[in-house]
């Protein structure tokens, strides 16, 4: 695999390299927009006190979830963190059920017991939803172990933040995946911060993929600027994992446009840095490509936006009108009850 | 006396001890540049610099262990867990190193350090972020376990903890960092193993600590409206346990409840009740009851969480029950 250093295409306004057919670009744009509008409405509901607990938004990183959906086979799995809404929406979870989960409603993805941090939707290949940093890495490795054991040809995509690179379970999961040659793609979503801590104060190296050889992993590293490129390179990683049964490490350089959570004003980042990152926003770039490369009109794109907003407003309405869990629900699912 | 928040009492205790003793340092996630996830270390980085206020990556086993090793070599670490839920990652270090080293080296080494941070459920954080860890740590010989509920206690006990030659688990509360109270300007220390009566009464003993204290006080207030006067005992230290104060009160009231944030099964409440029945059986007029979490993982949904948590109303019901005031 290639190992590009942090070298994005020279010009954010260059749409040739990684924008493809109008059909693809439009579909991906819509999916990214669905996530962004969903997140904006979640933020609004949080501000209005309808959502509580922690709320970590995926705004800025949407292309990753959309690209993942693009390369997923039906037998594959996605394991992620507490910043999962984007994956749920991209993988096909109902926005209403996602929103209702955060409202703590009975109709939520996990019936209101998990909230924003614990999205699980097995039917749509989303296997979590974990919020103790790094503790999902061995678990995801176990999913890959099961795939190899059963010979089901499945690949597990395990997403982790840059903040999960220092913690023990990551090292242990990677070690076992490398040792046992498991079909798993570890995707580090390097948005450059773990809470207020920049990467350079988290790990002793700046290129995460230098770790890969120590676990006998292949690796790739690039800046996320479009769904097309991200999907292409994730697909290559998945192919290696699937066909050669070996772990692959992919470092995605990305950015969260908002604070760590709703309670974080993100004062530790300067304006220039945020602006520079925004200029690479895959959503914004795809919008521009649709206009300038594919000749779509502003009106057509606005219409699409209205549709997406209507879908997400319906999700909010669904959440608001849903019932809270029955009181007895708190005693459910503590142990498996044989029926 | 000035009124300050618990977070500032904690900060002031750390600042005074760091000023007094160069060996004391603070280490943990976001403690420096971010000033603490709950702003308990505001100003410390500016005052003491990066040598002594040390931001760590997310690596609980690592920095807990580094704290232990540094303590053995003569330093006085304060290790902050962003919340005690994350101390689970470092459990081996605390259980098998911090608590054992003095014993297993036949006293060649000691581990003078503090592990501190918020403990127990906050508001709608779900099952992995709402856990009370005192039963895990109070179970272990070789540790001291403290839980604080007022600025006065937080400051006095944290200073004691920092100076103590043993590893101390120091439990705070995310919900209570903003609670205000009087703190003297002159220096003071509060010894371990001394409970504090937060409200006096002769009818029912209410034993509590940490985040349970405001709930117990509110329950006692409700009981008083119904003519039942409660002795509310804030244990403040869970290991060692001030059973003398508890027994003195129970011998007087003949009735007791234990109210706390945490699961009922095998918890600190059980230990207290076991000791009461061992040492004051003849004085009891009613079984001792527990008011605490229901025996379930904490659900996120607000209506469910409210049912699981100990509330003043549930406290009142238990107070009435042991008073046979049904
Ligand atoms: C073991 C553990 N320690 C601390 C935390 C608190 N915490 C939650 S998210 C976070 C930052 C994680 O950053 P990163 O992995 O980069 O993911 P991002 O938030 O950027 O998506 C921290 C410190 C935790 N959840 N688990
Ligand atoms: Mg990050």
C-alpha cells in the first residue's frame, strides 16, 4: 500500500482528481448532508435541553462514514466509538430511532438505555458505540477472530480516535490481530485532538502508520477530502484484509469542526487552523463539484437540502412524540432470559 | 469565612501542598492546558509549570503506574482520573501495585500518592459512565478511601491525603463540584477515619457519604417535617471506617439506614450494616435498610435513571419504614 505523507492535493478547489460521476457525487453529497443536518438538529435539541448526557458531533468527518458504507460487504462489521452518529446514519439506521435514542425514548436504537454514546444497530452492521477509550479495539479484534474462525469472509472495520493510540487495549488488540493474521481494518480517525490535547502531546510520533510494522500490519495514510478517494483507499485496505487475512492500519487525517462535545468551546484551536481545515471539508467540496463540475444549479442543491432537512425534522418530531421507556424496562437485558 | 466551590477547595488544597512540598505534582488527562475536565486545576499550570502539572495522553494504566513508580522513588503524585469510571483501566495498577507494594517489599517501599476524581452517576451518562467505585477500592487492604461532600471536607481531607504515606483513593462528585461552602482562610487538616455529623437528631441514624450526603440531608429535612429527627452521619472516610460514631448514634436512635450512590450488592453499605449488627445488635429496633442504586446497570433515559437513583423520597420512605411510621 502507499503511505502518502500528509499531502493533500494542492488546491481545495481542484475537483478533477477525486470527483467522479454526477450520480456518485450527488449520492455521496446527499449522504454527507444527511449526517450533517442530523447532527445540527441533535445539537439544537441538546441546547434546548431535550437531549442530555454527552453529545459528540461528527460534523467535518462525515465523508468517512459514507465511504465506509460504500465499501462494506453484507458480512462485514463496523465498530466505532462514542462519536458514532455518522456511521449509524450512513449505514442505514433510521434517523428517527437515532434521534429518539438521544431523547431517551423507548423507540430509540437501543430503546433509550444508551444515549448518544452507545449506538448499536446490528441489523445495519453497526456493532457499537463504545465510550471507554480503546476498550473496543480488542472486541473488534474478536469479531475478526470469529470471521476467520467461521470462514465467513467478513472484514471488521474498527474505528478509533487519535486519542486511543496511547492506551493499552489498542496495543493488545493490534498485537493479537497481527499475531493471528486477522481480517480487520483499524481506521484511526485522526482529527488531531483528543479533547483539548493535540496529537503531538498524545503520542511520541506524528505519523501513526509508523507503528504498523510492529504489528505486522500493512498501512495507508491520507487526508480525507472526498468520499471517492476515501472509499477507494478503504476498499484497497479491506481487500488486503479479506483476501490475505491480515490486519491493515489506515490513518485518516480529518477534523472535527465543533468542540469535543457540546460542553467544549474548543478554545485550544486557533481560527486559521479551523479555517484551513474547513477549506477541505468534503461536503463543501462536493457541493462545489456538483455546481462547477457537474453543472447543477444552486436551486437544485437547495431543493435537495430542503428534502434532507425535512427528513431530519421528521426524525426530531418522531423522537419528541415517542413514549419514554416503561419503568420495568430498567430490569431488562441484565442477563439473557431464556424464553 | 469565604464561601467557595468544591472544585476550588480541591484546587486550593493542591496548590497549598504543591507550594509546601516540591515533591507533589499533579498528573492526568487535561489537567494542565485545559485546566481539568471539571476545572479543578485552574491556574495550577500557570503557577507551577509543566514540570509539576502534567497533561497525559489517554493512558490510565500508564500514568497510574508512573505515579506509583514515582511515589516509590520519593515523589508525591496526585493522579487525576477524569472520572473514576476510567480508573477501571488502571485497576491492576491500584490493586496489585499501589495497595501491595508496601506489604510485599516488607516495608522497603511505600506508595505515598493520591488517586482523585469524580465518582458515581452524574446525569444521563449511561451505564459505563455512571458507576460508583468505592466498593471496589474499599475492599482492598492497603488503600485508604475518602469520599467528600463539602468544600471544607474536600480541602482538609485532600491535604491530609497528599501528606499521607499511603495510597489514597479520593472520591469527588461531578454533580457537586459547584457546591459552595465555607472554608477557613487559615490552614487546617482533617484526619482520616473521623465521620462528621451533618445534621443531629435522635430518632433515626442516616449513614451516608459523598454524593449521597445532599440526598440524605434532604431526606432528613422531609422526615423532620413529619416529626422524625435524623442523625445524618457523613462518613467522609470509607477505609478506615469511623464505626465509633456510627455505633454511638445507633445506640441512641436504635434505627438506621445507609444511603449512598452505588449498587446494593456487596457494597460499603453491606459492611456498615454487618458491623452494626455485630456490635449493636441489642440496640436495634428495626432492620437496617439501604437506599442506593437499584441493582441494574444505569440506564440513559431520564425516567429510568430517576427510578434507579437514590432520592430524598426513597430516603424518607426508608426512614419511615425503620420508624414503623407507615
Ligand atoms: C479510558 C478513558 N479515559 C478517558 C475518557 C474520557 N474521554 C472521552 S473522549 C476523550 C478524547 C478522545 O479523543 P479521540 O480518541 O481523539 O477521539 P475524538 O473525540 O477526537 O473522536 C476522552 C479523554 C474515556 N472515555 N475513556
Ligand atoms: Mg481525536
